[in-house]
């Protein structure tokens, strides 16, 4: 099974390098309406300030990757925003922070089959009506966003790692995949990265365990400077490690989940 990798960037040079490295989708992150207020308590999380008109320069550097754009949540300017990025060549559009079926229906109607529709599931209100959402024609993919989903759960979880390790996400995955809709999840750093609070192997194992077939390349993937990283080698290493975990038994993947749980409790959220 091919694992889909997505990159948010407004840098045409990085876009070209990622395209050569085999990243599947590359483009803009326009999502900023209400995001600063939602994520005030998150440390080290940078909010992108991309502009729609930057998509053309990124798109022109792509030879194989699809031009991608995460829009704002549904708002009074959604129709104009969607029309603009479609006109500039967006082939995949992602809707963030929806909480009800009518927002999803509006987005699907505005896209009107002109691009692949990806829903970024990141609020418990949306999780509660997920069955109704999945019944809407025109949804091509569900991607779960860990940070905002954790925030919407409040004190029930200590952060995104608890969500990654918990039963809620496993239930969401089963529900989505039972309808035949691809299930994508969160963001990944490099497969051999040692500057994150948890062992990268234990984190990587969760994507195959949950049946996820895609992820966003996280900001940490490109630290400290993407120009000093062999992106082709790192993307290949990530795909290889995910493939190796996919070949493991469910029992071995469950052991990786249990091991990750120990690290979450004693290191990430002591």
C-alpha cells in the first residue's frame, strides 16, 4: 500500500526539492482563522501565514506531486477562497476545524468535484457526527489532526500523544475505514530523528497499527535546515520504516503501543 505524504510550504525551492524526493502532495496552509486563539496553550507550534497567491509559484515547481491547499474553516469568504486556489491549480483541498455536517456539505458543494476533498477531523463535535459526515457524497479522505483534537478533549487527555495512543483514535480509524474512505493521521518527523520527546520508531509504529495510509510531514521533519538534509534519503527511509511496521503482526504493533504508552506517561507527560 502506498503511503501518502503531504507537505505544507510556500517556499518554491523546498517544494521542488520535496517533489524530487517523492512527496505526494505539496502546497499551502491557509488555515489561520481562529487558530491562534485555539492553540494559545501549545508550545513550539508555528502557525503558517501562507497567502493564496503563493500557490502558483509552488505549483510551477512540481513535476509529479499534486498541488495541495488547506483552506480556512468555513467562513463568509470560503467561496472566493476556494475559487481562487482552484483557479491557481490546487488539486487537493483540505477543510479544517469543521464541527457539523452542514459545514462539510458546504465545502463539498463549493469544491463541486474539481479537486480531491480531504476533511481534517480535529474536534469532538465532528467525531460525534462522524457517521453522518461519512454519508455525504464527495468525501475522498479523512485526516485526523492530533493537536486540535486533543485541545477539544480538554482535561480528558494530556496532549496529542495521549490521543495517538488512545482508544478514541482506534475507533475513529475503524469507523472511517469501514466505509472505504482512506484514513490519514497527524504529522511525522524523520524516521531516525532523536530530537523529539519520544522514540521515533514507537511513534512510526502507530500509523500501521491504526491502518493509516498517509501523514503530513511535520515541521520537525525539516529541522534544523532542510537544505542540510538529504530529503530523498529521508523520505525513502520513512516509507521503508512504515512498510516494515506494516508487515508486523497485530500483536507486535500492540506491544509498540504499550511501549509508547510508557514513554508518554514517564517522559512526554510526566
